[in-house]
C-alpha cells in the first residue's frame, strides 16, 4: 500500500506539473485574445509562436536528452550531464537572443507579418531555456514534485505581473510577453539557488560529443514536427475558407490540446523509467533478462490501459463535443469534426507507451523515421481530404496519425530484438590434438 501511495503521488505531481506549465504558456494567448485589439493580439500570437519554436528546439536538443539519458546515471556522471546540459541551454538562449535582435532590426516594420513585439522576448530567452531544462532535470531524477514547485513559481509570478498590468490599465503585447519571461526568470532562479547550480560551468562541446546520438535526431524530429504544424496551416488555408480553417483549429484546440498536454506529462514520467529498464536489460545474466521482460510488460500493459482510455474518450467526448458545437450558432458547422478528431486523440494516447519505450531504448533515428512517415502521410491525407471539404481534411489527418501509430508499433517490435542481455560467448571447441 505504501508503494501504491508513493506511485500515486509521483504520477499526480507529474500530471499537475504539466497542467501548471501548460496554463502558464497558454495564459498569454487566452488573455491576450480577450483583452487586446485584434491587430495587437496578432502581433502577440506571432511573437509567442516564434518563442515557442525556439523553446521546443532547445527542449529537443537538451531537455528530451536529459529525460532519456541522465535518468540512467547517478553521482558524478549524472551531475556532469546536468552541468553540460545547462550550459548548452545557456548558449542556446544567448544565440536566440542574438537571432531575435537581428530579426527585429532587419524585418520590415510595416508589413503584414509583424515582428515588432519580438524584442520583448530578447531579455528572457536565457531563463526560458534554463527553466525548461530544469524541469527535465527534475523529471529525469524522478522528482516531479520539484518540477511542480518551480512551475508554480513561474505561473504565480506571471499571474501577479499580469494582474498588475490589468489593474493599471497597461495591457499590451509587450506586457504579456514580459510577464511570461519574468515568470520563467523567477522559476529558473529558484532552481539554480535550490540546487546550487551555475549555468556556465559546463561544457557544450562535451555535451554534444556525449549526446549527439540522441540530440541530433531529437532536434531533427522537432524541426519536422514544427514544419508539419506550419504546413498544415498553409495547406488548409490554400484549400479551405478562413471560416473552415477557424472551425478546424477551434475543435482541435478543444479536443486535441488537452490530450497533447496529457501525452507530454506522461512521457516525462515514462521515459526515465523506460530508459533505466533498457540500460539494465543490457546487463548479463538474470538481471538483464528480468529488466528486458519488465520493459516489454510495462509497454504492453500501458498500451492496453491507454487503449481503454482512448476508447472511453471517444465514447464520451465525441457526442459531448458534437452536441455542444451543434447548440452554438458560431461553430455548428464544425460538429461533424468531433468524431475524427476524437479518434485522432485516441491514437495519440495509444502511441504513448511505444514512444516512451523507444526513447528509453535510445532509438532516436527510428523515432525520426516514424515522424517523417507520420508527417508525410498526414500532409498528403490533409491535401487530398481538403479537396472534399472540411470533414475530408479532418479524416485525412486521422489517416496520418493512424499510419504513424502502425509505423511506431512496427519499429518498436524491431527495436525489441536488440533488448536484453548479450548472448553468452560459446566456449572454443578443442580438436583432438588440443584434447590430447
């Protein structure tokens, strides 16, 4: 019972942590959309999208690697990885500051694509990168409660700044961006002081040398993911009306965003565990065999659990969202999208255990191949489906997600063949002369 209570607290803290950080990231978009004029909100949304893009690349290059690699080690080896990762994140933040400043200086200030507000993010890119890396440090060390702590500092500080801005009547895109950055600065500062870490004492070259088998492929996968998101918007915009594009994005936000947040939270909990199991599976003898069996059993049981959860989600969420959309004049036309998007969310849930196992086994190249297949089929399905209308576009995206799941399961099965203790080396056979 004690073990169950500890596990419950561990999972609960991890899920709550994801809720808090997702809320902190989404607050600017939601409140900005409510409080700012449309033109100012557009500038805020664009600056945030550029900031998120940079954060996601740093997450792939540093944070995701910590989850998959640092979780395998203790002591000095793990400490060295954290030091080098933090310094790499620091360099990433400084590089982003320079790039953002140059973009702000050279980009036309009177065009349709407005990057004027990007300058507000420049002072905060370093703490944004450090905070994200700190979260992954805690998650890799199986301390989601500590990650929750610094995320609460971020969200609380950001909330105070936004409230002060609203009370003084100074709502602006720059104000929302500064609130986001100040919150991250507070969270990163608490982490550095609590853990007594100095972010410039590591070695980025050593980080790259030790982690390039993961960081390069994780980053390439993240780039493909971001390009796919942008390509979906452009493809839909070229084939459907703005109203139809808005309907698709709205239903995706309502149904898929919570699922994606849940997936991110669960990955942060499962990947370190899978990574340790995969590392132990390489040990000789019974210990390695037991660890390999544990990894297989964990993946199988989780896949079954998420299949049930995905089915329940479709059965409950699909009719509920469809009914709510039907009762509104603004989004009544989007009601038929509820089913394919609910199914797409179920596919994402079912894929979680296999993705976590693949990351734990360090199959970064296979993950990249899987994502390329998923993105290619999704964009093809979207393009073909959109020619038949909005519902066709949604079913085309579901086709891509389903294909991605099948590809992931196949690659997982292939990767399992190399999991387990090495085969014992047979003793050399003696010929008759040697026997004599």
